[in-house]
């Protein structure tokens, strides 16, 4: 392996690699390499270093790769959020079993992978999101607005309390969202459509075609019935269609924290202690309302550039301190912060920590209306004005007592759930082949399901995690009691397979009528295709549709000026085929074949094509259409960019952990 590295790298690269390996071992030791890790990721994203794009993935060179993982917990949390959203949107029509399919899980996971990719790409490209943009994004979020439609500190704190988040955590989440969408959004925003492209679109989109349609009736069934040999041959060739599904029947114990009784009561002493511990959740500190002017200069800029920016910032500060100076006007004129410039530098109420300690110290030292000396942050020099103060609030204990009590009892339920689950697991490990006895000792009810298959079940078996666990060989074959299967947060199922039915072939004699029907249907479908192809061939050789129509006892339907939108869904296949055909040459027609059903076809003849007229579209509509086409192109380019980035990364997806 080391010889391979030596052969594939030059001397200086090998020296760097060896140095990095030595540093890695110095920090982490050999144990981290000798200890076997059990992977728990749902997806793992890796990329070779930019300076060595062909670096191999084997250890120790793999230590140089950029890595990110989407854990099972992160995936389940996002999937649960999507499930809840779909349940709210679909109401009673929501199908939990259908939603749990792997296809839906992959859609959610792929979105998370794209987000992680964009974050890694942005970090590699050195993209930094200024604090002011994060602050503006928070202030623009409607969830934090009051009744007047503006940012409201109390509403902001209320939402944070409900989500059990601190301001710094919210800012980190917002920054992550912005940075992972920055590049795709910029690519999408840069796309546009030209006027000539719009004209081409209008000519094609508004195009009409004159059509003649001939529906071909299904052919007659073959005169001779299938022989016994043909029936047997069909049955043997389609054996998988004529067999029972593999099924299991399980007994299970369900533990759900939300339904567990709680024997304790919440005393005032316990609730007041909880109130003190979480006092910041029920109040806000005083917040200073500030404006700023940014003179942008990179953190690692040459000294001369930084000094020049500082001189400019000092000059702006001096102008802002002059009697009658309009700070907002100066911000619109001089500020480099695109997020607040047009608003006169307005930052609104500033939470401590958002812009860093230096900014907080400068703002705290000001009196109302005063302007600070330039303050150095990562994105440049800031001139800060203190405009007003928003007093902090604190909810009294009595006003949040009910919430504290609910939280306390919920915590007790979770504790009871964990204790009971631990006892259940310990008992199962002591006797892994008995669930009923274990449940009886713990006074837990045992429920038996109806037989279910790997892809379908009712009740608790409608949940895919339960079905997957039941069909695990340890449960299905060895009949061991399963480990707890998590079906929701603080909600698990422990199951024991009590009956197993393998896949078995259904005797031909038992389903002879069904096999005969299937064979007859297949013969009819094949005969219909042969008949349709023969008529299409004759039409393309010059026989008119009217002649063919007489032969099949049908009439030709004439459809003048057909548009791309069929008048009914039943005609979709006909119109799709009509607009798929090429434009006919002068004095000629084009003929195609549309499939209406497995055993029904129609001949489609295009006799004339009339392009749409771009001149009939008004200027306002043209402007709207150009914008829409630009957005469509931008979305295509955004998705293409993400797909191109995917090819540059190594992505490992663990579907068995979803």
C-alpha cells in the first residue's frame, strides 16, 4: 500500500502526506485507527482534497478527504417533519404505509445530501455569510413578526422558547440555510431568456395542428382456445404471479411515552426550580436598536487596503457626528452592506453575540443617538449608531405554571418510558425467545397481528420499520424477540414472530380460470399490436385513412386546430402523439400510432401545422413570460449544477438504515 502511494505521488506531495499523517496520529493516536467503528450514518459524503483530486480513499490517505455525514437521527427527524407536514396537508387521506416507502425516504435523503454538498462546496470556495445578512434574514422571517407585520422581539423569543432554541442556535441554523443555498440561488438568479427565445417558445407553445384520427377496434379473440401445453407454458413462465406472499404473524408489546401514566405530581417547589433553571426561556434581555455603515475589506487583506478602509470609516463616522447629520442617508450612500444599505443601515434590535463581542462592546458604550468609532469585524470596518432600546421582559411564574407543569410531567413520562424500556430489554436479553412471559412480568399487554407481508400490513404492521424487523432472519427464522423498534420519538415496538408462511406456488388446478384469463388477455394485447402495426404500415405506404376506416368499420374523426392541451384526459395519448410527429412536408401528411389502452390503438394523421403568432401577445404578458422562462431555465441550471457537484463527491447511501 505504501509502495503504491510512493509510486503515485511526487516527493514533495509524499512529504506533505507523511507530515499530515504524523500530525493526525499525534492528535488522535493509533487507537482511533485500530478501533473498529460501527457506522450509523444514513448517508456519507466525501471528497478528495482540491490539491490532490485523485487521492485514493484507503487509510491513511483517506484522512485527507473532506467528510460529512447525515446521521440516522438527523434523517429520521427530517423524515418525521415531512411526514407531519404531509399528514396535515392530506388529512384523512394520508396513508402512513404508503409514505414509509423507500422511494419517499430517498427523496428526503437526497434533499439532505444536496444541502450537505452545497455546504461543503461553499466552505471550500471560502464563502462567508456576513452577520448583517443573517440578522436581516431573521428579521424578515414572518414567524418572528408581530401583529403589525414587523419583527417583534417578544414573538421572536416566544418562537425560540417553543422550539427550545437560543438566539445563537437560531443564527447558526439561519447561516447554514443561507450558505447551502447561496451558490444554487446565485446560479438560478443569473439565468435569463432572450426575446428571440420567447418568440420561439410562443410559436411552438401556441402551435395548432389539423388532425385526422382513426380508432382501431380490438381484434377478435383467436378462434382456437389455448391448448393445455400453452396454458402450462404460460403458468410456468409467469410462476411468480401465481404464488402466495411470504407472511408472518407477530405478537408485540408497544411502549409509547405519551400514553404512560405518571404517578407523581408536580409540586410548587419542583416547578419553581424548573422555572429558575429555564428563566431565560420566559424572558428577554434589553435589546439595543442599532444602525451601521459597513466599509468592506477582507479579514486577510493587505495592511494598506485595511488602513484605507479604516480611514474611510473614520471619515464617515466624523460626518455622522456632525450636527444635523442623517445617518440613514450616509448609510445609503456609503455602506457596503447590501442587506441593510437600502434600509438606511437599520439592523433593528440586536441580540448579543450576533455580531461578536467587539460590536456588542461598542454598542453598549454608546448613548442614544451616538455614533461609534470604526469597529473591526471579519467583513470590514463598521460604524455603529445606537438609536433606541427595547426593554426586556420576564413572564411571572404563575403565568407559565401550566406550561412548566406540562413540561415536568412530560419529563417524568420520558423517564418512566426509559426505565420501562430498560427493564423490558434486560428481560428480553435474559430470555430472548419469550415475549409473552416477559410482558406478563412487567404487566404489559401483548397484541397479535393478522398475517402480513414485507410490503403490506395493517395496524402496527402498516409501519415499514416494524415489517422490516419482523422479516429479519433473527426474528423470522430463529424466532428471537426483536430489539426495540423505534416507530416515533419515545415510541417503540418489541415483537416476536409466532407464525411464518414461506412463499408457495399456487397449484394450476386451483387458479385455472385466472391463468386462462391472463393468457387470453396477453393474446389479445399481442394481436392488437400486430393489427395496429399492420394498419400503420399500410397507411404510411399510401393507403388513406378513409379506406382503412371502412375496413375496420369505423369513421375518421377530424380535429381542426388542435392545441397541445387535449380537451379531456382520455385524449392525452392521441394529442401527445400528434405533437410528437414531425412537421409534414408540403403536400404531405405525417402518420403515427397512439396507444389508448393495452389492447386499443388509434392512427393519428397530421395534415397541417400552424405556428403561434408572437405578435398577438401584449408587452406586459411578454415581460411576464420572459421572467417565467428565465426562472425555469434558472431552476434547470441550478439542478444541473447540483448534479455536477454530486459527480465530484463520493456519496455512500445506507438504505438499510433509513
